[in-house]
C-alpha cells in the first residue's frame, strides 16, 4: 500500500518502517562498493582473469553509479522519490543474483554495471525521502541515522568481506543482497511515502543526462588512469574531452530553472561549502581505508580476518558518534560541529601516520577510534546542512549532489592511494595517511567558514 506523507513527517509506526526500508537498501548498495576489493584476487583466480582486468569488477560499479546519480535524482523530483527508490531496489536485487551466477569476467562486469545503476537509484533519493519521513524538528536525527549507515557501510566493507570469505565463496558477497533487497522492497511498498510536493515546472532533459554521464565518466577514468600509470596521451585526450563537454554542460545548466546539475544550489554559500567538506572528507577516509590493509598485512603480517578486526573500531566509533551528532545539530551550528569533528579526524590520521615501527593492537585501535569518532561527528551535521539548505521541491537534486560528492571523494581517494604507492613504493601507506590528514585539515577549515552562515530554520517545513 502507499503510505501518504503527513504535512510534517510520518507518524511513528510508519516512520520506523520507512527508515528501515531505506537503511537496508543503503547498507547493501554502499557495502557492495567496498566489499569486492577484498575478494578481487579470489575472483580473478576463479575466473582466470588477470589482476589488472579484475579491477573492472570494482570500477564498473562505481562508474555506473557516478554517471547516473544526478539524472536519477532529477527523475525523483519529477516522478517521485518512492518510485525511483523501489525501482532501484528491484534492479539491484535482480542484478546481484546475476553477479553471483556469473561464470566469466565479462558477464560479471556487465552485471556490475547494471547493479551500479540500481544502486544509483537507491542512493540518489534516500536523503530526499528522509526529509519527508521525519518531522522538520527531528530532521537532524534522521540524517544522523542515514549518515551512520553510509559511513559504517563504507568503512566496514573489508570487515564484512573478510567475514563472508572466511566461511563462503565470493559469489555469496553478491547473493546475500537478494533476500535483503526483497525485504527492503516489501517494506518500501508498505511504508515509504509519496512526494508531498513534486517539481511542477521541471522537465527531464535527456541531453543534459548524456552530457552529465560523459563529464563525470571522463573525470573518473582520467583520475584512475593517471593513478594507475596509463598513457599520458590518453589521459590528456580524456581531460580535453572532459573540459569541452563539461563547459557546454555547465552552460546548459545555467540556462535552466531546475538544472540536472544543480548549479543553482551551489550559489547558496553554505551548500557549496558543505559540498567541499564532503568531497575532502571522503577522499581522506578512502585514502586511509584503502592503504591501511596493505600496511597491516604486508608490514605487520596480519591475515585478512585480523586486518578486518583492526579496522572495525573505525566504523564502531561512527555508530556511537553519528546519532549523537544528529541530535547536537538541532542545537549547535553544523559548521562548528563539522570543524571539531574534522580536526579530530585529521589528528587521528596523522597519529596513524606516526605509528611506531612495531605497533601493538592497542596502538592501532585507539587511533582508529579517534578517526571514526571525528568522522561521525562531522558527517551527520554536514549532510543535514546540505539537504536542509535546498528548497523542498529540490530535495532530489540536493540528495543527488550529496551522493555525488561522496563518490567523487571516494574515487579520488582510491586513485590517490594508487598514485602514492607508485610514487613511494616503500612508504605508500605512510604517504597516503599524511595526505589524508591534509585533506581532513583543509575540510576542517572549510567547515569552520560555514559558521558565518545562518543555520537552517528547522521549524519551517516549506523551506
């Protein structure tokens, strides 16, 4: 059945069912972007593929999400966030089964592309749905829960993958999504609300959707290609095409009242500053989470399971801190909370870079906790600011930009790890952690700049 949204959020029983539907969908879609990394050697060996070509199992998924996220968010503003979310869950669940049944690298890569489109639909409107699920005065708490799930799923990927691979084959990394997706879809059909206010003067622009896909696709492939040492001529050609297409894409968006790439929202100072902090912080997180397993396994001799356990305090600290931050943002300016959180995050990253030569488990764990706590304190208020700064009928665009910022940060961070390992073969992890600390420090400064901007009026449902 369709649950109608009240003027100021859903009543409590329906609210819990709706947030559970979103939590399950976001968990599997974000987690699937991280867990495949750990299984790549096993997948390559099982499918008789080279390590270099097996990277497409990860890249195909991320690329599909990045090129389609804003287009699907725009469609959400037009036809309803609920419809886009449910369609995404259905596609994601079915294609997860295709991934598990794949018998070659080609079929697995194609399945991952289709799975990425389903994940993009889920990610594009999840925050917009939360805005109409929760009363305005409790929006910070809803965003806090969502931020917790996204951050925990991103950071917990290696842990979850190691746990599954210790008892089952790599196919189960994908097959497990099917029952979870079905449960989320059933909950969504019963509890998720329809849009209370759809955009009436907006039309979907296929030309902008194609230009968006080309712009972000070329950006990701150029960054990844440079980090992996591809031909400089090819990278230069990609950058040239990116600049030309990107220029005309932005010009087209500036002429539209409700653009697919919401450049109009970027004119809101607190929105633009929050986007900058999001990109920098997720780049810092990815620099650490991708590089640390190499240090723990190659330098310290830990196995996959021990590595996963040593990384676990980071997401556990996020679990504790994100809901607290979601409540604090109702009383404290998000710029101040973000600045404190990011400064703490940066301190933890620099302390990880300064680990002793033979650290004990405790040396590693308390630094991980510091990183997770700082990140958790920052992310909920930042996401709350991004979504509440936009008008209600542009919630889909704001939600899409939030997801795009996270993906750009994560993709850039992962590419920079490869670059650091190429430039500094003997100290790649140390260099990555120092760079991560610099990114987090820059993000802390940018976050503090937001203190001069007024807080969103949480009591105004029509804002």
